[in-house]
């Protein structure tokens, strides 16, 4: 399978594996690892905006964390890494950014807590609020490029406390345009693609992330695949990997709440939609961005086993996609 060659799981203290995925040995899983690929994406978080466990939750899902049965899961974030130049770019600025920047150091040849840039999909809390850690109360960085769509650019410039990051030059906002490619360096380029979502404060985009050899589609949030002007099946055919919205596993996952208020393609719907794909195209799909109620967030669950047996993958923190 393609995954064996290009997706690894790296856990910093122990070796690990995912069905259909290769693995690094325990010896290779040490900090400042020298056996990593030169160009890669690393998954720094897999949870929905509010993380896991979620505030105020006493249901079985979060009780499993407090009883020691499940581990904390960080909010969905990727890092695009060029080890040859010790440069990296974050995709999303999450509430867990402090931990994620620390975890990222194990994948770099030299310590560096300042990304070359940050790309943000939209203005929901798990995707941009980590920017506050760049300000003078915390890191106090200087002119970190933050790539955003026009409405999010305006939102940050015109609303505190985010506007202070601009006025104090902690960040330098760079406007994105849908379907217009940004060349990061000689190795990487990123293209935003608009997707339908709850756009209270900004547009919502996914990203096509490219090297000279590989192309990855990242869509952590979308209302429904059928609402998108593009054909998701065709898009999967054009990329090497697709990290896709897996927020909820099935309808009814939020008892007593109208789930149409927070529309996402249920994983069960996606499995049905993608069931006719070839085994090669199925192996490209990696579900990510799991709500605290989603059984795919668990270390082990029957639902996760079913997804993997069906030929798909489930994102894990520390997963590496070689580019």
C-alpha cells in the first residue's frame, strides 16, 4: 500500500504503528531524530476546536480521560517541515499551540520556536485563537507571517485583542485568495480552496499542500460534501493524501442537541460516499478533527477498527506524511 512508504507514526518515547502504516523503531523515535525524511507534514493535533477532554463534559467519553483510560488529545494542527533548512510552517494556530510548538522540536534538526508562517483555515476557536500566544504576554515574536483570507484579515485587524498583534507587529497578516497559490520556498507551495461552512466571522478554506513530488488536501471543516461546488471524489483522485473532516462519527452523537446547527459530514456518510473508490484512493483518506464524542478519538474502538478495515486511515498525533 502507498501508506507503508509515506506515512509513519512517531511517538517520542515508544514505537507505534497504525494498520497499513509503516513505523519508526524505538531507537529512531528519539528527539532531534536524524532519520526523518527531509520534507514532510507532521500531525500535531487531531481533536475538534475544544480539544479532548472538553470543558464541562462529564459524559463517558471525557470521564475516560479522567479515569486514566484515554490520553489528552490536542486540537487539530499540522506542521509543514523542511529539515534541510530547519524551516517549518504551521497550519492552524490552536489553543494548544504552546504544547504543539514544544512537541514539534523533536522533529527539527535544531531548536526553533518561531514558524516561518502560519496558515489559518477560518475563524472558529480551534483554528486561530492560538495567535494570542505570539503576543507580548507570551512569546513576543516579531512579524510572523499569518496567511488568512480577506474576511479573516479584516476580523483580526479590527477586533481586539487580535488587532494588538498587528499594531505591535507580532504578526504580519498576508491575505490569501481562493485558488491562488503561495510559494513558500523552493520545496513547498500552498493553495487555499473555499469550502461551505458556518462563516460567522470569516470565509472557510481547505488547503492543497504541495511539494515537487506529493500533493495533500486538508479540509478539517466543511458542512457537507454535497454542498461543495467541487466533487470531493474527483479531488481525492488528484492528490496523494486527503486529511478530511471527521468531526462526528454519526448522527445523534450530541444527545438533546440539533446537530444541523453544527453541520459536518458524518464519518458514516463519508464511508458510504467513498465506498466505491479503489483501494488506492481509499488509502489516501485520513480522517481528522474529531469531536470529544467521536469514538475515532479513542486509542481503541470498534469504530476505528471498522474505518481501518474499510481501507481508510485515522489521524494520530505524531503521524508523518512524507512529501
